[in-house]
């Protein structure tokens, strides 16, 4: 392991992923488990001395091929302790073994890869692509945006112009429940190739579902969408790149040294989206407001029904009755939880579920650490809490409901901003202060904005 780290430093590597076949050695290197042998302590100290020269280091455990067969879509015949430099290669390998999040590289594939270049050998992938995984990758959560940091009545000005006369907060009551009661994708989801007239069919309500496409905002519409970009997507933010996060945040992150923020996927607002899934009701709004689809890939076809509208009504009626009759307040609170859980359960990521066990025997603890499903360990007074990954996952969630609800909520948010506030008010008369997915706080230039305007 030390030889591999030294070789990486000689090549100028700053961020390193170490793939090994010993779970115990990895845990000792991370400091999770103490190293008792004196002969190994010298090597461990040398390893720590080398890794301090890196910006970041990550340890991954390469499991046996027989174990990988149970959990991965495809297992390669040989796993070796090699350093994979290319980011593209690491992404492909991680996709191949997404359940265990382990990077595999067989000897033949690595022999074809130039470790100093960005070109990589292709990984095989199971076909067809699972629609659930594709939708999961396109789930974008609810945005929370700060537009202006401070506003005060009769003191601050709206964009340096008119004086702020009133600040009003609007909150959408049970917005996710409302979305659940709208048109939902029902029936068997089928993937079809995009054809020439698919956009016209979507506009005419001839097809319903999700379109995978590239979409952008034309230059002449960017001023219109300037205050709230219409497309929300998850992107990988590289905190080590100054051109991505700006000089101020880059310097702040570098000053944190060992606690520097690592690259991670974040929800962002954008003028464009590449190869993203868009629900047809939201897509129709995009098209009606001048946005352009530059390329289509495929269409996930579904039946349109308000299948959960009775459920929405039952929850809403119970909550209204609880407001009127205090004896039914407990039922109203329970129904509120039931309504929220319907959405939350559909979007639950079951691949993150773990099994927890408690062991006090040294032999049992060691066996669990060496097991290929081992995830983590925490020492207690006289035992250890061991977290294990599940061998099998029964992922039967209706994840397509989750992405549909998220996009309907964003549609409602955009409609309120552009089809209501921006439609009836001049931009010099209002200014968004902050907003969440289901709420917005707006400064107006008059006391009674909707009455006066």
C-alpha cells in the first residue's frame, strides 16, 4: 500500500483512491481500529506520513469475485491492488459496482489504460438500463434560495429604486400532497425511442410520461428568467477548482486544511440541462415560455390518472375537521403524517439501508470486519456496534411518483413566480427575498399589493 501511495506522489497525484483486499488493513489505516503489532506500526506511521502530502485519500475494499456476483451487475475475473487515476474510469467502475461502491479493475483493462492520460478503456454495462436507476439519478430535491439578504419596511429600497412598503410571506398549504393528487404516471412504464413528432404529441397531450432530452434557455429569454433560473438539476461541484466555486470560497475551503469540503453533488439552478428527465406537465410549461429542446433521447411512457386524488381528499378533509373540532385534532395530526409519508416513502433510497448488530467476541468482531458486507464499526463499553450492508435489496419503491411530485412542485413554484407575481407586477415594484420549495417572502413597493395593482 505504501509503495502505491509513493508511486502516486511521484506522478503528482493530489487526490487518491486506494483499493485493497484487506478490510483490516484499511480500517487500521483510517484509524478505526488500533494496530497492536509493533512490526506493522512502523509501516502504518510511514503510510500516515505519505498520505499527509495528499489533499484527500479514500480507501475502498475490493471484494472477492464470488461475492461481487451476488451484488453487482457484472463481476470481473480478477481484482488487484491498483491505482486508478482517471476520473472517467473511476466513474465507470463505480457505476458497474454501484451497490457496494467498490472500484474494480481487471488486469487486462488496466493494461489498456495509460495511467497518465484521461483516456480510459470502456466498461461493459448491463442492458437495458434500469428505468428506476435512471429516474433515481434525475431526482432533484426542493430548492431553497436566498435572493436578497436584507429588507426593511420604509427603509430599504427595491433594487435601489422604490422604497419597500411591505414584506409578505406566502406559504403553499400541503403542496406535496396537492401534487400527489394530480395526474400521476400510472400503469407499466415503457421506454420508447424518441421520434420526430414527439414534442408536438406532448403539446397535444397525446403522450404522457418523462422525456429524456437536452433543453436550454435561448439568449433572448435569459433576461426574463434572470432572477430565478427555471431548470433545477444535481451537478458535481468540485470544491478544488477555483473557476467553479469562485476565489472567495476557494480560499475559504483551502484554509480549512484537513477539513476541506470534498467534491459532492449539489442542487443548482441553471439555464440548461443535458440528458435530464422532464415530466410532461413541466415540459409543456417550459415550451410555452420559450425554452428550446435541442436533442431528445428516449421517452418513458405512462398512463395519466389521478389515482391518488381520493387519498389526497381524505387527508385534507381529516385535517380540516381537526381545525374545527378539537376532539379530532389528534386524528388530523396523524393524517398529516400519513399524507407526508406517502410522498417520502416513494422517494426513499433503500440502497442506503444497513443492518446493525452488536458483538462482544473478538473472533466475531474480526469475522464481521473481514466480511464483504462490512460498512462500519463503533466501539462501545464492552462491545462493538457493527454496521453491515444488506446482501439483497428488495427495491420496490414507486420512485417514478417521487420524481413526478418533485417536478409538479417546481412547476407550481415557477407558475407562482412567472405567471402570477411577474405577470401582474412590474419588476420595479417587487423583489423576492428568499424562498423554499413551498414558500416565498417578497418585498413590495405598496401597502396592499394585490388590491392596489
